[in-house]
């Protein structure tokens, strides 16, 4: 019995090792619930790895003025931008972003949006916010104009 148990366990750990080795190969699968991998796939071309931004092209997403000020509204704002995109002038760290368009990312699944929010708000900005399903559902089902979103952003700061 003991022997059999050990054997099963080592088979299981082999399977786990196999899965870990296979992960980089199937990037799409790996990125499903991994916020950082998704970010690197979907956002880093414009916002740079680590969300440091590209001056004049795409704003930094590490922003100690914006996110703590938004506080519990932060997930709603982030999900609003992902579902609707964003355009119009915004200013971050004294640099203006004019006439640029953040393309909508509404094709992301709910799980991917949650993973991205955990990465951007938690890992990058150190926020401890609740990523509530109702808030995500609202953002996904309720179109918001870009000026509405900029209004939320402006009121917080
Ligand atoms: C094609 C380039 C591009 C891609 C890809 C992109 N963004 Fe953006 N993003 C922008 C631009 C440009 C803006 C600023 C729009 C403006 O000036 O109104 C922006 C704005 C934002 C904002 C608002 C920042 C603020 O200070 O209010 C957030 C949040 C954001 N992006 C998150 C993301 C995330 C997360 C992804 C990946 C899922 C992503 N973006 C992918 C270009 C991009």
C-alpha cells in the first residue's frame, strides 16, 4: 500500500513537472489566469513590461497619484477602460497624452480581466482592493463613453 502511494505521488509530481515545462510553449493557455503573462501579451507593447509606460505614446500604469486616489473605484475604472477603450487627453506625471486611442480589450474573458486587475492594481500598484464579480459584470454590460471615464479619473485626483 505504502509503495503504491509513493509511486502514485511520484507520478503526480512528474505530471506537475511536465505541466510546468510545457507552460511556456502554450502561451495562450498559460496566460489565461496569469495577469503578468497576459499583460506582457496584450498590454506591454504600448505600456511596456511592468507598466512603466511609453512617454508620449501610452501612459504608465504604475501611478501613485491615480490608483490610490481612485481607491475602491479602481477596479471599475480599469475594467471600464478595458471594455470601452479610452481616448482624449489625459496627463500623467506632467506628460500629456493627446489624441491617442487605447483600443478596447472587450474580447478578454471575465477571468482574464480579473487576472489583469489583480496584476495592475495589486502587483504593480500595491492596492488591496476587492475585485467583485458584480463590478466586473457591470463594466462588461454597461457601455461608458470615454469622457465619462475621463470624468471618473479626473474626479478622483
Ligand atoms: C495600442 C496601444 C495600447 C495597448 C495594446 C493597450 N493600451 Fe492602455 N492605453 C493606451 C493609450 C494610448 C492610453 C491613453 C489614452 C488617452 O490618452 O486617452 C491608454 C490608457 C490606459 C489606461 C488609463 C490610464 C490612466 O492613467 O487613466 C489603462 C488603465 C490602460 N490603458 C490599461 C491597459 C491594459 C491593462 C492593457 C492590456 C490589456 C492595455 N491598456 C493595452 C494604449 C494601449
